[in-house]
């Protein structure tokens, strides 16, 4: 039922409008509010906040179907809100914080972003330079964040900052910062290679004073909260990637079955149909790993090794699939009017964002010794 609901929404609301969102550079709020009304923003959250109390398997279905939409920017706009930003509040927030923000997040009345990456600190969280110092009943934030998805249009930001002593690199804390807080600004929206319908921004904090009650979780324990939530983020990105790969194979198969060349269709060329069959087999295997890992995560098992495998495998495989599918479209695959051209651009970041492939392989290797 969940898969059908998402697929129907994509067909009726996303596909007719996705190109306009790509040009505008963001997904309109009314669309996000509609998704909230359908219950798609609270899949794993408590019913008392408006959630559905489902598990990781349901999250994978959401991410996979959003990936199949063919608009990666739309997909990541939603997934950052549902599975990369708001979990910080849900897992670490006080009852008062959750009561204040979760209903609006789940309904889509307010959109969330997580501000972790910096100009000089990506996968290496310990290199973070943004600081937060306690000053009476407030914290004062100073620093900058880069490549923040939903950065322009979000209402609530979960911001990571250094709070410990010099030399204690893991003393990071998380804070709730609302749009409009004095000292907090969007420095500039960023132009990207892909994910064009996802608004991405550089954020600046200059003597940004927030109430001490906006500390999210325990002071100096944010590093571990970030590391924990990255596992969810990575399985979600893996599922999104395989949804994208699935759709690309579907589009390419349809194209080569109709495209005439050398006295027949391209599908009649063994090299082409075998390559598509091979890619379909690889995607099916990757999806099996994703679903198995989602099930294990829902049972409470440690899945860091498997999630790292998923992120490395899916981020690489989706780009290989896109290369072949664009190639089989020929010249049309290089045209902006072709869905596969957009999908190939969108897929490139899957090997970078949420943990670069090389970083993920190192995580796997650590658990092999």
C-alpha cells in the first residue's frame, strides 16, 4: 500500500511538474505539504506526533520509489527532511522539543535540514570548525556550513558545532536553529551539476545566539549522534540509488526495443540486451542486500558493515547503470529533453554525498581485520 501510494503520487504530482521544479531550483511547499497529508513524512515516528510507527523496511520503500521518480532533486529534498534531518530531533530531542516541532515536521508545515558539512570538513567530522560557546542561558554559534540540502527553504536546522576544548576533536554538539534567528543567514544558494530541483546552500553563523534549551541531546556527544544517523542516511541513499537504477534500466529497455538500427531494433543486438540483463541482475542483488540490511536494522542488529557496503556498492553501481543506459540512448541520451540525461547527472553525487565511496570502503575494511 505504501509503495502504491508513493508511485501514484509520483505519477500524478511529480512527473507533470518535475521539469518546472528543475528550472525553479526547489520543490514547492504545497507539494511537500501534500506528502505530509498522505503520511509520507512520518513513516517511522510515533503516532502521537502524527507518525505511522513503521520500520526501516518502509523507509527503504519510500526511498526506492522516490528514486524511481527520475527526479533526484525532488527525492533528496524529501529524504533529507524525513530521514537525514528530523531523526536527530526524534532520537535525541527532549519531550518538549519533540512536542514543539515533530507535528509540524510530519505534516510538512515545516521543513527540516541538517547542517553538518563545512567548506573544509566533509566526511571528516573531526575537522569541523563551527563553534558554539555557552554564554549564560544561551549558546553562541560562529562558523559556516556548505552543501546544505534544503538550506534555502528549510524552517528548522539541526546544526553541528564544536563545543569542547581545543584538541578534543570529537567534542561536537547538535543544536536546533530556526530560520530567522539573528546571526544566522543563508549566504548563497549553490548551483550544482545535478539534483537541480533540490535547493542547496551555504549557511553562515555570526554571533548567532540561541536559547540553551535548543541544545539537542547531550553537550559534546553530537559526534556519536551524527555517526548513528549516518547509518540511516546511507541505507536511504542506497535505496534511492537502486530506485534510480531500476528506472533507468526500464527506460533504456523500452528505448532499445523501439529504436531501429541496422535492419532491426537495438534490442536484437545481443551485446545490448545482455548488458541490460547484467545490469538488472546487479541491481536486483544490491536491492536484496539493502532489504536484508533494513530487516536486520529493524531487528536492532549492528549493520554498520552492511550499510557501508550498501553505500559504496549502490553509489558506484547507479553510475555504471546510468553510463550504459545513456549510451544505449545514443545522441538522444545527451539531450536535456531526455530523462536519462538528467538522471545520469543526478546519479553522480551518489558516490560522494553521505559518505564517499572510498570512505565507505575503508569502513568495510576496518571490519574485515
